[in-house]
């Protein structure tokens, strides 16, 4: 039991360190947007979803409704349904319902990848260790990032307001350079965002609904025109 837990802690430590730096950006963005530090920390502790939390902040800043916020989170985090379904095929058969629910809460892209590479069946203690470290890193990074805004110079705090955009650019540029399909999807999303910002009629929609519509439309068009071939899936799995 203890051996499984500490193996999970070991495997989750690299994820923890990576999450810490990214969540600092979220903490800074959230606090600079007007969210209390304690609320930002609770948000990270109860969500543990980078893209979802950043998108949620954008919806709140734009004055979106709770319905827009809910739809945005559903669309962005829908992939976790499939990840949890896959993980459920690898967990030990004696895992209880409450343990399965706890594991499903902690599923992220990186935790999913690590857990699926483990040869043995996933025990509750292993998953507890694997999930605990990333959650600690994500929540701790949010706290330190948000707290730093109270001591950093005003000029630096204002500059950190664009950290989110810089991070997203750093995420999308490498795959866009390697795959023209990704580049086309990114350009399409940018053009759609400009249209919803400036075109009459479209600009009447709130920022939250704009994010929802753009995400669904661009994703659907990319899936239709650039379907993932079976060979590509097999290469990713083998990699």
C-alpha cells in the first residue's frame, strides 16, 4: 500500500513542478482581474484545469453569465470524460465507487498520460499519490502567484497581465510550425475572434458566448476537413 503511494508521488512530482509555474500565471491573472486571493486558490483546488480556469477568468472579466461560464467549462473540459473512461478500464476491480469518483476528480492531461503508461493495474493508493502532488503544485502555484501581486512593483504587475497571452502563444507556436492543419485552425480561430469583436451583429454577443461559438465551430470544421487518420493515432500511441 505505502509502496504504491510513494510510487505515485514519485511519478507525480514532475507534473507538480510543471503545474507550479503555470498556476503562478493563473494566480497573477486572477488577482489582477479583481478576484480575491482566497477565491483564486479555492478555484485551483477544486478545478485543477488550466485551460478551463483561464477561460473562466476571461468569461468573468467580460461580464458573462453563469450559463455562459457553465457552457464554456463543459466544452473545454469535455475531453476529461473520455480520459476518465479510459482510466476506468485500468483501475483495480475492487476500487470502490467513492475511490473512483476521487480519481475522476484528479484526471488531467498529464496525470492521464502517466497513469496509462503504468504496466500494473491502478490502485487507489497509487492514484492518490499521483494526483496529490499535481494538485499541491497547482494550488500552491496559484497562491504564490496571487500573493506576489501584492509585493511586486506596479509596473511589473501591469506587465504580468499579458503573461496569459504569452503562455498561450508559447503553447500554440511549436505545433503550428510542425503541422499546417494546426496552423490553419489557429488562424481560423483568430479570424473568428476578430469577426466577433468588430463585425456588426456579431459584436453584440458577450465574450462568453463568443468563446463558446468559436470553439465549437472551429473544432467542428477542423475535425471535418482534417480528420485524424488511424495511422496518426497509432503513431501517437506508440510514441
